[in-house]
């Protein structure tokens, strides 16, 4: 044991990755010939749009087959009509699929078997296809999904100011981002926000999806790309004008806008998902990185979902103070990609030590207590384990440390390692379906071998 306030040497990503890959294998489900990941055991062993998409996106360094299967399964259930009860809308990607309608005892919720109450799965689906294409998903498989891209973009275009959600049925999820518990969207003073809600990170997803969609349309000689570039630019301008909150400790984007358009000013992990989307300017990215690196957010075993300075914070609150491995991984990857290596390493350090505490099998979430006070993270009693995007977080840490960013259609791979974890090595990653070996030495020098002859290495500027 390490005494409170003590330090221990973090384990390398490798030992964390191996048992978590076993967990991922246990979550594999099939629909015909297509494979995808169920969200988690025991509560969510089924297709979840957001969870299955994120897990497949995180695992792209291991190959594109899982991403392709996930994309096709979700495309087959893409919305075609408006239905307030299920949340379905034309072009919208589904949230979850059950065998039958689900009632939650003691709660008002009654969810149809095919439920579409998610605001982020649709833009994330577009970006998964784009990223899988960049990693080498066969062009004919990408082309077959382009009508679904156009339908998803059309859904995005129905949101003319910001991408918002509201449960019109009165029986579905009150909150429809990844933090979907009923009390997840709070002001700094602890009050809950009223819908329609426009979450900060969803605007980043929408911005990125519009540009990713435009790139795919251009690459496959389909019309309409300029419309989505214009959409992204206008969204970024609106975000810049409406979301930023000024506080004595610094400026940061609000968690959301409420139904009256007011900033929901809690400081949360959501803003970290904006990094890497392109929505922020370099100056804005620096402000976000500084907010994320504050002890109030990153003083635990990873990234807290809400800062300790907010009235709604509780270390074992499901979405208002706990730590989720996938959330931490997404944010540290964004930090690393934008060059904030020390801030990313601090989060990776906490995540790796948490992995050791849980026997190298990261649960869905755990307590957000401070590392200065606790030697190990507090378990969350009802957490799923295994859980898909938590297990996939180990691959995200490894990928960020190696800094491999392929663009197979353009015939190049960029090497930009910026997560200082020391020497790291991985064998059997896949680019364009070909196994490759990658390593970064203690000085940060990257090496990549085994690439197809058609792909060249490009050093990052």
C-alpha cells in the first residue's frame, strides 16, 4: 500500500492493455456477418450507438473490421421517420436496442425497444466512418455507406443554431449526451438546467462531423461538401460568441446552454472533448487545457466529470464528480494531439495507476477522490465490468503515446508522439489491413515498420 499523499511508479500501458483486450473480446456481438461491441456487463450488453461507436473508434489502431461492422449495423437502423416516443428522426443514429420495451421501476422512464434518445451518436457515426477510412477501411465499403452519411448530415442540418436535445415524450431520457443521468447538467451553484439543452462537446462533434462528411463527399465525388464546411464555420462562430465563461481562475467553455440560451457554467470534463475536433482556436485550446489541468478536475485517478469547486460535485456521483476511464482517455488523446503533453501525461498517469488498482481491468467508472488523500480509487458499486469504452481506453493511451496518425487514402502516416510516458512499444497494429510495429524510445523518437509500400512516413512539423 501507498500512504495517502504518497507516490508510486505508474505501470506501463502494456500490462493494462492485455487483460482489457480480453474483456473486449467477451463483449463482441454479431448481427449477421457484422461484429460490434455491446456496451457493458451486466446492464448494457447490447448495441448502444454512442458507446459502440466510441469503442470502435478507440480500437481503430487494431484494425477497421470492428468499425465497419459497427457502422453497418447502426446504418441498418438509421431513423426514417419522426416519432416522439422513440426519439426517432430521419437520418438519426439509434441510441440503444433491447429485445422489448424497457420500464425502469420507480422511475418515470419507459424506453421503446429501439430507442433513439441520443444527441451525439449521429455526428459520432460520421466521424467513425471518416476515421476508419483514414486507417484503411476498403473504399468500396466506405462508398456503400455514403447515402447514410448524407442522411446523417441532413439530420445535423435540422439544428440551425446549436445541436440540442429535449425529451418530447416525457418518458425517455431527460439528458441525452453521454452524461445521461437526470441530474448531470448543472450550473456551478448546483441547480439543474432546463431543456432544450445544447451540450458543449456535442457542438464539437457536430463541427467535426460536418467537416468529416464534407471530406468524404469530396473524396467520393458526391455533391454538397461546401454546404457542410459553411455549416461548420458558422457553428464555430456561434460557439465562440455564446459558450465562454469568465471566472477569476480563467476562462473556459460552459458545460451547455440551457433552454433560454444561458450558459450552464459548471466546470466539467465535457470541454475536454472539444480538443482535437478543430472547433477551438489555438488560444482557446490552451485555455481549455489549463482548465482541465487544474487540481479541481485532474487531481484524482484520471479526469473528474465535474470539478471539486462546483456545488454539485460528489466523488461518487454518477456524472458529477466520478471518473470514467473512457472520458479520461478521450480527453488525454485530445490534449496529446494538440501538443499539451504534460497535461495528457498527468491524466494517463492517474488512469494507469487506477488500472493497476483494479487488477488491470478498468470498470465503467470509479470515485473521483483526490490522490493526495487516497492511495487507490474508490470502486463504484454498480459499475459495469467489463465495459467496452473503458476497456478500449488502454488502446487510446497506447495510441496517444505512439502518436500514429494515418491517412491511407493520401498514402501517408504522420508520427507525432507527444504523450511523455517513456519508452513504449506495440506489435501488430494495423494500417490499411497490414500489421505494423511501432515504438517510441525514452527520448521521444518514434519508429514505425512494416508499412505497405504505398504509404510513406511523414514527420510532424
